[in-house]
């Protein structure tokens, strides 16, 4: 088979398209949280999980977010340095720490949550409500059971 007979176009390969869409959509938002708070992607994801779900262990965040424990550990250390989160040791199991947002962390989360809502609305603005919901449902379906 020659390249002229090959009907596979890598530009239409779904993983390629998903990756391009993720890069295009996340880089602009990343610039916002980096400029406002000097945080990186993993730090934003940790902040987001604590803001949304309340106190959690690093292991729980990693499992929910699909982030490797070393990245979580670095993000937690940086957020703690910025005084965005606190750690509380479990009295029964000294190896276990619950992470929680501080007042400053909660304020940063609330601010970025509002920015994220506006950004999300603008991102899907050209799609319309029905198309946006279909897209979200399809993406959730593609990510079920995959890490």
C-alpha cells in the first residue's frame, strides 16, 4: 500500500484531536491561575479538589484526580508554602494527614472557581447548550474506567 492509498489521517485521530483540544483549552486558563496566584497545573488541581470536596488526604486527591503521588506531594508542599493549605495528622494513624484549605486557599479557590465558570461558558459558547452537554457526556463516557 502506498501513502496515496492510505486513508488514515493522523489529524483526525481521536487521541490527537482530544490532546489538541485539551492543550488549547487548558493553556489559556493555566495562564490565568499562574498570573493570579503563581500556581502550576497540579497545584490548581489539588486546590480544586480541596475546594470542592473539603478535607482529603493526598492519596485520596491522587486517586480522584489521577495524579501520581510524587506530583501531589510537590504540589502540596508548594501550596503549604503559599499558606493555601494546612495539614492535620491523624491521631490514630500518624502516617495519615488530612489536607484542608486555609482562608487564603479558600479565597483563591473561590476566585478561580468563578473564573473557571466564566472561562468554561465562553469555551462552549459557540456550541450551544445541547451540543455542549452532548460533548461533556461523550467525554465523560470516554474517560470512564481509564486513567
